[in-house]
């Protein structure tokens, strides 16, 4: 700001030129200064002046500011100042709108500067490239500037962005910005960008806009959120309204299901803020965009079904029946439910089942009709209820029959404890409130729309007018009230009641000759109509005259000539005498020429600014358009032409009867065909089940085969083990040869042990004898008992000891004795070793005996297992035989089912059974091999 003060200092003289000269100097500084700081300060000064001196800064500085955006992109601060300055120049938001003229001048100024800016499309492209910068001080001013450009001159800026490479995608990235202010302003930018441009709407939708916007709405708290939710809902409306492609994409993306959470509001609501009311209102409008009657019927129907399946319709009906809901939200909810159920049988049936939370419970339709015929209710609410009732009956013959049935004598509640829809409609039809008369008449007309059966049923309705007087028909009562005209004091419009009754009568009599006959049977009706048409009345009454002319024309066109006094020809003669054909046609034209007729013909919803404008019904305008031409032709036809037409009609009726006969035949055949189709479908299901069973059984058979093969292998091994005693198989790791050898060794050891024991006994005897012979000498008897070898040794010892050699001394004898004792000790030692050896052999024999016993037990166990396996194999063979029998039965059933399908004309593929045959052969071979085993 010091720089600004320096520039503006000393220029107080000539105040008219001071601002312009200052701005000029600043622009020169921006254009010519080589220092970035100087240029930055100059642009900052221009920004501070741009709000107050918008025109001067815009004229002199815009070109320089655009040049700064092009050349100084490396400095985010100067870019931010330049963008803010351009925003102040172009935008009208900051202007003080004191007077209307100044406001208009401000708007013109913004448009002119916008036009200058976008004259070079590169400027918009440059701005789009700046939005890629993540710097807050660049991105946010860029978003605001582009939004202002779109507000000023939307279509040309949209076209530049559309042809810019990735232009829309760059703007979609703003929704993903983590800084809320940029994200929220990005939503506002996309609002301006998508307004009335289908191509951009499609691109934005396919850039995942629905997902991002719904996420933002959820994060902000749905209907409890702030203005950000409102902005997102407005953007969603821009994307979906009148855009069939986006609507289909929205439905296919399952985004309708996410809308259910928006309407989760109960009776116990803490409060309804103005923002919440606004948000919920926009949410309801968004639902209506998806099911609008102006959408293609297929798209609307699919959205209606999706809303029922996900529970959205149920949630809306909950709001409809809740307490504490603001009036405008309740009205919009009724309108929304109306369009969600319009023409959708499933939704209409559900709505018919909804009950209000009262004691006793009442149908929602009855509660709504009570509001419609209650003159104390707001006008817009009564219009919404009428629209809801019309949508409930639209293409709903079942609902029409239920409403008319509540008027018939057999269904009226004699106790009077509960009020029905028919009673409410009759009460409204004959009340003293003209608006209630009109609404009830139109509602009843919709119960008859396109339904000849209900038109005939309604002729049975009888009304008790007063005590003591006989009841009169509903048709008669309507004509009585119509003939009374303004004699009854009513609140509201003078002609509204008569217009409503005439629309009801026209709808009732059209395409229903029986109703025409009942109407003409009352001799006062035709004179009343001709009198009304013939009079020259004021402008207000011209509409009533036109409707009377239409009713009389319907009585002629749909007349079956069953009443002699009121045949077609006599009625036309009556018109010619009392009214004149030209005058009649002119009066008939009053309807379509009325200013409110074209307004009512545009949309089905009865949307009127005030009760005085509630004159025509949308469906009635279509009836007028259909009948006006044919009635005009019927009036001008001669009697001969009528006769010819009658003959043609009779011929057509005959043809129609023939066609009807064939239609009935076709219908019966269709029913039979449908039954056959159901049978085929049932047989298909059974076939599929049988195929599944066969597949399962085949897999089970395969499993059994595998188990069988495995058992065969195991059985072969077991047999191999069983024959191992003779064929060389192992038992606990010991070969049979080893077992035989061990047994032989055991026998040898046993014999050797016996031999050793006998030798030991002999040696013990010798030792005892030697011990005894040491004192007294060895006796001959002891020698006889010794073994030959021991005997020899003992003899030698005895000879050496007891028979001394001559010449030897006693010393020598003692030495010999010592030697004998030593040899005796050696014999004792050898005997001891023999005992130890015998003991070891005995232990070895015991161990071998144990091993042999273990082998025998193992052999016994294996024999038991073999027996078990043999039993299992036998059982498996039996099961396999049973499965083969069952499979044969299944094959027989499948063949019979295939033959039935062939008889019914259903193509059946022939399966290659060679593989199955080979499998069967394999199984038979396996069975034969098993038998051999």
C-alpha cells in the first residue's frame, strides 16, 4: 500500500482525472517494470482499486492482467492478485445494489467485460490450466473467476470449455480437493457449467460426479446438512433433469438405493430448520425428476420399480403419514409419492395397503381424501392430494374398481363406523364448497377413465336425498345440481361446480352407450342442455356452454338409438332447430379456445396459482381433443350417412365380435400355451434336478470306483503280505527264511544245551570224585562213572599221584600233587564258563521265542485285517451293484423326460453316450477282475 500511496501522492488537484491517471500509471508499471516485486505491487494496487473503480480498471488493466497470467505463472502471489482483480471486474456480486438502474448497469458491465475476456478462447484455456495448480491462492481465485464468467455468459464459455482438451475433467478434480472452500466453490462452478448443456452434463456424470456428490451429501449429514448439501442437490438436478442418458446411468449405478437414507425422518423430530426444509424439498424434487411423467415411459417405470425394491417408496409413505411435518414438505411429499406410483401397478397396490397410524387404522387414501374435501386445508395441499388420487388411479383398473365398489350398496358400511373413499367423494361432490365439488368430480372422473365396466357399475349407485323421499341415482343427482345452476349459495367460483360436474358427466358418458341411455331417459336433461347452449351469456358462461355442447355431442355420438324420442337423428334435428349447427360448433369450440385449456393440457399435475384457475383437468383436455372432431363430423352427417355409418358399425361390430371370438380363442390358447410353458419349465427344472442328481451320483460312483480301486490295490498288497511266508514278504521286518533259520538254530541250540548240560553233570561228578580222591585216592567206581576223556585224565592224575615212580622224592610227589590241583582248578574254570555260555544261550533262546510269538501275533492281526477288507470289498461290490441299478433307472427316467420334451416341441440335444458306454464296460471289466480275485 505504500507503493499505492506513492503513486497517488500529489495528485489531489483535478480529482476527475486522478483515478484514471493512477490506474494508467499502475498499468504502465505492470507492463514495463522488469522487477517482479514492482509488477506484483502494481497488480496488488489494481486489485484494491478494482472494486470501487471497476469500469476504469477493467478498461485499462484487463489486457495487462491477462499478460501477467501468461508470463508470471512462476509467482503464485502475483497470479492470485491478477485473478482477484479480474474477478472484481467481471463479477456483479460485490456491487452495492442501491437502485434498479445501477443494478442493471452493473450486470451489463459484467457481461461486457466477460465478452472481452472470452473473445480470445485462449484466455479461458489459460484459466483452466491455472486451476491445475494446487496452491490455494491460485486455485480458489481461479474457481471464482471461472464461475463468474459462466454466470455472465454461460453458453459461449461452456462451448470453449467443452472443446478444451480435458477441460471438464480438470474441473471435476475440484470435487476431490481436501480444502472444503475449494470443493464447495467447485460445486457452484459445476452448477453454472452444467446448466442447460446436455453434452457437458453427460461428461460430468461419466466423470463419477454422482458418486462424489452423494458422498459429500452423506458426509455433510444428508437433510440435516448445511448449504453445501443444497448446492450438491441443485447440481444433481442439473445433471438429471431432462437428461435420459444420465437418468439411466444414475439408475444403473444403484444410486437410487442411496437416496433412501435422505428421508429417514420420524415423528420425533427435534425441529425443522429452514435449511433442512430446503434440503428435503430439493431431495423430493430430485426423486420427482427421475419419475417425471414427461420422461420416457420405460425409464420412468424402471425407476419406479427400483424405488419400491429399495424401500424408498415405503420411506416416503412413512413421511406422508408422520406427524409434525411442515406443510410445504408434506405437500411436496404427496406430489412425490404421486409420481412414484403413477402407472406402476406394484407401487399402486402397495400404496393402497398403506394405513395411517390412527385408531382404528384408516387407509392412507381415505385420510388424504378427507384433506382434499376439507375446505380449511391449504389449497396447494388439496391440489397435491387430488394429484395423488389421480396417479393412484392412472392405468389402474383394479384401483378404479375398488373406489367405485365403495359406492355400491353391497359394500357400504351400514353401521357408519368407518368412512369410505366413495362416501368422501360423494360428500365433496354435493357440498357447498365449489372447490370441493370440482375436486370430487374430477377424482370420480378418474375412477371411470377408460373403464367401461366401472361406468356401468356407477349407474347402480343410489343416493338418499332426504327422509321420506325415494333414493335417486348418482347420475340423476349430478344433473339435478347442474340444472339448479347458481340457485344454491356456494363458496368460491360461480362456474367451478358446474364445470366439474360437466367434466364428470362427459367422461362418464363417453364410450358408454348404456350411460348415454340413462342420461337421455331423464326428459329434462336435453332441454336443459339445448337451453344453455342457445342462450347468449357472458364470457364466464361461455365455457359452461361449450361443455354443455360437448355433453350433448357425446349423447349423439355414443347413442345406440334405444330411446325412440332421442335417437341420433332427432337430437341433430333438435340442434338444428333450436341452436343451429354453426352456432353449436362455435359453442363447442369455446372449450379449446379457453386460456386455461392449453395450460391444463401441458402437465398431468393440477398446479394452479389460486382456486379461480382450477377449471380444467389434464385428462379431460385429452378427451376434448379426441372427441371435438368426431362430434363435429357427426353433427353434419345426414340421415343416410348415419344409416350407412350404422351399417358400417354393425359390420364392424360383427367383425369385432369375430375378432373378439378369435381373441378369446387366442387368449385361451395363450393360457394353454402358458400352462404348457409352465409345464415345460417345471419339466426343465425337474430335468435339471435329475441331471444334477445324475451328476452327483456319477461323482459318487466315481468316488466308489476310486475307493474300489484303492481297496483292490490294498487287498493285493495284503494278499502279497499274506503269502509272504512262502513268497518272501516281511513280517515286522523279518524274512520268512530268517524265521525258519532261527527255528532251526533254536532246535540246534536246544540240543547243544542238552549236550552241554550232560557234559556239565559229568564234569561235576568228576570234580567230586577228584575232591574225594585227594584224601583217600580215587576209587575205581568213580573212574567207571567218568567220561572216557575225564577218566583218562583222572587215571593219569591217579597214576601220577598214587603210584609214585621209583627214586622220586616226596618233594617231587608234592609237586605233582600241586600240578594235579592246578589242572583241577582249570577244569572247574572251564565248567564255569560252560555254565555261563549255557545261560547266554538260554537267554538268546528266550528272546528268539518272544520274537517268534510277536511275529505270530502280527500274522494273526494281518489275517484279521484281511478278513475285514474282504468284507468291505464285498459291501462295496453290493453298493456298486445298487448304484448301477439306480443309474439305469435314472437313465430310463431321463429318456422318458426327453421324449416328453420332444413331444412338447422343446428341442433336446442328443448326448454322446459312447463315453458312458465305455465307462460301463470298464466297470464291468473291473467287476470281472474282482470276481477272478
